[in-house]
């Protein structure tokens, strides 16, 4: 069975034995044996989770993978940008230069274990077990992707990375309903990132769909639609929607807003948009993502009538900011003209 790039990214712990058993069931048609059925359903859950989980994450795919894993810890190296002067780099014939050491530090994070499961009733088992297993795998994968992305965002929010505010606001609490995303904010963030050292990479920007709508509708972004169909555009994939100048924009409903509760008026939401370059933050796993199918009756006396089966997942992830000068958080309100969304919900 060919390994997909999702398996490489998610590092799903799929047992070769159970996968082979499931393949045997599919090729031989021998699905009457209970152990074969359970193996097949386990395989089906893993396959559904694998195909849907990785596309549900946006933040995770851009993190630097951890280089070392210890006891309940994950470590990344952090190298500072070298800025040797021209005079120090000048060579003299027959003279060996002193050279300059680069500061190398390590960044360590304590990973968090995440997991969830859902219960399948025996009534569903009567007619629709296979579709339900696949559908539950898809929903669990989407939820896992959201939780992992939220965990990464919590790490970014609690770090010392710089923040910019839309409009004339100077803090999160002073943002008004008119302070929404526009091209000027994005360009300022990318200018800051570019000033940290010459690079040929394209910067990444992750924003909430509501914020992207504000960005696209703003008067300063009136040319963005022409850039949507550029020569290398291959369609929306993994959240990517468009590119311009030296940055690529990704949208994700996983972007987690902040709730501001002023004393004098109603609470409101502030949406963060993250602009960053390679090496801004790291992600790592201490426990590979695993999926589980527990058949009806697996709980023993806790399920005496074989009424419940469960499907679930768990993993252990870590995240840390590696260079706070390589990432900027833009905070803005989202436009208030979203009543049409409520009519569609």
C-alpha cells in the first residue's frame, strides 16, 4: 500500500499487521470472521482520518519539525542571523582570519497530549456501520486538526512576538468596528519580515475567512482579484487562496479570535492574522498520532448488551516560538456585515 504525503506529515502510527489484515479482507472477501471485521474497520478509520486530518491543519504544516525528543520534552536549535561587517570579512593574503561564531541556542517545549473519541450505537450498526466509521473518521480528523492548530495559536499568543493593530488602534481593547484588515497592514508586516535579513522565500500569511473578505473588499486591495489567477495558480489547496508580491495567503476557520470584554460596552471579537517567514516557530510530536476502533462489547461488563462501539484518536504535540522577529501578529476586527451568514447557518 503506497504511503501518501499525509502519512509523512501526520506520522500516523498504523500497524503493518492490522493494515495487512485489512488488505487481506478486501482482497479475499472473507469478512465473516469477527477479527477480520474489526481489522477492516480499524483500517477504514485510519484511512478516513489520514485523508482528512492533514488538510484540516494550516499552522502545523509551516512549523519547523523538532530535531530532538527527550523525556516529555521536544527541542529545536535556534541560530541567530549572522551580521558580519564587510571589514571583518575582508581577507589578507597569507593571514588566516579569526572567524566568527554564531550564537546557537536550544528551545525546548513540554508537549501536550490531545485526544477525543465518539460513540457509535448498535442501532447505526444495523445498516450503516461502514459509512458511519468513515464519516466519524472524517469528523474526528477535522476536529483534531482544529485542536492542534488552536494549540499552536495559544503558544504564539502567549509569546513575545510583535503585534500590529488595524486602523488607528494602539491595543486590542481600542480596536473599533471600523478597524478591519487591508493591504497596507499586510505590506507593513511583510516589510518588517523582509528587514530581518535577505531571503528568497515567500512569506506566509494565515487569516480567518471573515478577515480575508475584509482584505479583499478594502479599497487598497482592489487589484487582488487580478492576482488570483496568476501563472502558477493550481487551485485552492490546504487553505491557500492567493499570492501577491512576496507573500502567500492562506485562510482557515481554525484561526482563533480573542474575545475582548470592555466594562462600558458589549464584548467583541478580535481576529489575529499571522505573517511569518521560515523558522518562526517549531512543531513536534512526542507520541505519533494514533486512531482507535473499539468494537461493540469491547467494554465488557460496562457494555453488557453490546450497544456501543467507539472511534477515537490521540497524539502528543509540542510547539515553541523559535524566532520572534520572524513572525508578526496583525489584530483587527471583522466587518459587521455578516448577517447573511446567519441566514445560511
